[in-house]
C-alpha cells in the first residue's frame, strides 16, 4: 500500500474570511455515510440509502483538499461519519492528515462500538482527541435510542481511549424529551466523577422537520436548572477544542459539562467551520442545502482554493432552526441530507 503522506513546506498564508467577518480555521470531514447504529435522531428506522463505495472520496482526494485548506488557514480537523471507524484503514488517513503543514489539531467523533482494540493504533497515528456519542447510561435505553447498540462495548472503547492518553474525552449527549431527559442527573454526576467533558446537545432538525422532532426537542436551560436543583456550584470553564459549547465545571468535579444549543441560542456569529461530505461536497452550513462539489476540481489545487472562497461567498449569516421549530417560513431551503450523511 502506497503511503499517503506528501510533505509540503507551504504553510497557510491565506485566510478564509466570509462576508460577515468570520474566520474559518476548522474543517469537519465525513469519511463515510455508513454507520453500524441507527440512532433515532440521526436516521429513520428503515435506514437511508447508503452511497456506493465508488462515490466516496478516496483518502488521496481528502488529503489534497486538506492540503489546500491548510494553506488557506485551516488548522483544525474533525473526522466524522456516519461512523468513521467502519471505513478501512482510517488510521492511515489520520497519519497523512497530521503530516500536512499547518494542521495543529485533529479529533474524531465516533459511537465507539469499534474503538476497543483500535484506540492505541489511532493514537499512534496522531489522533489525540475523541468525542463519543453516548445518549444514555442505561443499557436498555441506550439500545432503544441507537436501535440495537451495546453500551458495554462502547464503554470498553471509551476506557481504552482514556488509557492510551486521548484527552480530553468528550461525551456527546443529544437530549430528547421523553427519552433521556431524566438522565441529566446521571450525566452531570459523570462529569463530577470522571475527567470527561459531557456535552449536552439540542436535538436538531437536520434532514427532517417533522412533528416527531418538535415533540422530542428539549431546550438546554433544563440542564442548568437541574444543576441548581441538585445544589451544584457551577462555574464557567475553558475546554480545549474551541467549539461552540458553553462550558461549565461543577466545583470539585474531575471533568466539565457543556451546552450546545443551536436551536434555542444559535452560535452562528462565531461559526468557524466548513464541512466536507463523504461524497465530496463542501458545505458552508450544516442546516442549509447549499453545497459545492470539490471533485469537479479534479485535484487542481488552484480550483480547490477558488471553491473554498466560493463556499464562504454563499455562506448565510445564520441558520434558521428556531424558525423551523416555530413553523415559520425560512429564507433558504434546508438540507435534505440526514445527519449521518453530513457528519454533524
């Protein structure tokens, strides 16, 4: 197998600044739309039509895009899916991306079902931070939300990631009314007992804006209310990663917890990210339909640079998820891709 690493001395001198003055230094890369779970908020029960393998970007194509992005000022990467660990030889891609001049930080979002036995190899390849999706700490409820997931297997993967030195480990929790709302207490307690960052995330209407979403949506002010009711003393804290979370620490706790509330209190004014889908589309915004096909550039780096700047030109000032919740008309067309097809 030929190495993917291609050393290039040109470190980013450009800057990706959109028409609203937002500097973009973060690229989220979906390497596959396939997943070994069927989470309620991510895809329908019958699943989605997965892409044929030939439609997926090759690792060589991804490296070329990231090399251009790094020259334009992108410093941080996140590998997503679907489930990124179902893609073969993912550690080979991580090693190649980490060797690109200008890339300073790389993380992955995973469900961790395949993490046990692989965390050390990923760490050696250059992966230092990881987010693990765990929407319930109760095995039966976890299996219900994920439609068949094995919580014990996920926790083994988490423990191995911690053992090999990945830090901070972040746990993503999509809160849903009537499903896992009652576990807020347990997740807060976890942030006290373990050095994890528990990130509560509002349920987003990505690819579907039906009554089921509206019924399950829960604003995150409930988390702070519950922390106060439990008598916790909380204080703002900083967490590595420069993400959109509003981060808090319970006094005396080993970890922290964060709130990501894209619906009730959007953070679009500080958005610093672009997304690359598994089939090669550059998305300026998670919510809107606009996207650009980078494969049309055929690896031409000047054309890729132009496409990054075009993505910034068409990026809107903000999404309108709150308007979707309220049933109001939107100014753009929302994406028809499900979350698993974008990478979150």
